[in-house]
């Protein structure tokens, strides 16, 4: 028995509705929910590939820390800081090969994520246009960039980005 599709909107075939459309399933992608640590590790690998392995990089970022903003924006914030820190660590005249290093740490605060990139090289001195651009981008996201000379030498760049309600308030 076939019903009139103009009246019901449902075509029937031999008394049954047409089979449902096939659903295609895809395996879950490893980066479906990328974390801050994954992005930092990618940036470190890229920096080492482009600049050699003469600087030790320590990554102390929690494995499950979510990205505080979209992946590309965070990449644009962190890549210049990592490049500058690796360059600063290479220019350290007082430390041998073993003393040159960059440390990347991240911590989740109640309403923000702080990511610090610190090096063992000489103090930053002139911060330049690249750091000014990173500062502008962080400020546009409702965060901040803080640059500090470390007591034992080197420079620490800290990016603070809002998350949760603080990020939503900023977006509104």
C-alpha cells in the first residue's frame, strides 16, 4: 500500500517508511579537544627543528589543561615568546651548553590561565615590536603580558588569559 507523498510528506514502500539515511561515523581525532600542553609541545618541536638543539627546553604544563583561547590565537601569542627565549638562552655568555635553557610552565587560576616562558639568557632589555604585538593580542583577549627579568639572569614572559566567566564577560 503506497500513500500519497503530497498529503503526508512521507513516502512508503511496501508498507514501511523508507530506510533512514546512512550515518557516517568518523573515528575521534586525537586533537578533537587539544590541550595547552599539546600546543606547547608542537611549538617546541617546531622551534627546535628551525633553530637546532642547542637549547634545553623543559615543559611543565598539566596534560589536561584546556586551551584558554582558540589554537591559532594561542600559537600567535606563544610562538614569538618561545623564539625570543630560545634566542636569549643561546646568547648566554656565562653558561656552558648545559646551562642554556628555556622553561615553559602553565597554571590554571580561578578565572585565568597563566603561561610563562622563561629563559636563562641575558635580560630582555629592549622588548621590541614583536612583544608589543603579543601584548596587544593578550589585552584584546582580556588578558595581559608581563615581562620580568629573573633574579638569576634571563627573562620571564607571562601571558595571562581569562577563562570561564571572566572570558565570557570579556566577550560580551
